[in-house]
């Protein structure tokens, strides 16, 4: 294992649960269809992550915000035939359907303002935040319980998907969990080390993210 900080925001690695990745992995053609459906543009870092770690769960699942610390349950996946997969209920478009009235504050607008990309504990959703436009989204949490029809309640998390990944950490409050919770999480088979933005050197010509090499 690489260097790992249990507490704090300066850890170098996320640990992805490789056995939760949903196959088949999506290709650019499928992701283009999702973009066309929502009339937005996925950022390149999110596209690359989804193409390799479709629907994955992470060990470091705490999302710190100014309001609260949230728990990421899993990322959603992209599937050509969600009705043929056991994970089809986590497909981006399948998830979108029952909450579509919460994804914009304009009933007459076609592009969504919030694209759900993950499940957050407590009936909330991790979203790409397009309220400023269809490109270069930030990341926010959509609080469905406190939202109304075309009156979404959201909490900002990060300015980009890469920044969001760098914020994820092991929960600081482990009360109610077994004393060896962290050790068991880290001892799971099929863990994949993923270098967050904070662990990357300064970008130089020809530099690529680890999953793009």
C-alpha cells in the first residue's frame, strides 16, 4: 500500500473497491449519449474515471462540507442495457428518472442544472453542478428531502470532480462501528490505489492522469 493518512484531508491515495466496479465499462459513445440526453458536457476527469471505475465504491467515503460531513455510498454507473444488469438501478439515467423535477429550478429549461453521479447516505445525491452553464461543472450534494418541485436544495462541495476526489477521507467519527473498522476496510481484497489530485506532481507537457496512461 502507498502512504495513507486515516484522518485529515491531505491523504495521497483513495482506495477503490475493485470488486464493486460495474461491467461492461462504458465507452465514449455511451457517455456522449448521456451528455446529449442531459444537454451538458461531462468534464474529462469524470469521463476518464467513469470509463475505468464504473459505479465503484470507495473506502474513503466521508465528504466534508461547511454544513456537514456526508457519506458517499457509491458512484453511479453507465450501462448500455441497465435492465440486463444487477446494477441497473444505479445507472445514471435510471437514477435520474424519479428525481428529474429536482434537477433544475426552471420547468421550461432543457439542460439539467444538477446531474446525479453518486448516492449519498440519507436519500441525497452527489451531483455535477451545472447551474452556471453546461460546461465546467462543480460538485454539490442535492438534498432531495428538503427540495421542492423545481426548487432544488444543494450544498456546494468542490469546484471540480478532481478536487472532490481529493477531499474524500475516512470518517473521523467511527462511533457505532467496530474498533477494527478501518483495518478491515483496508484489508479487503481487490483494493485499487487511486492517486488523488493532491498527490499529483505539477503538470508538465505530456503529463497524464494515472488512469489515462
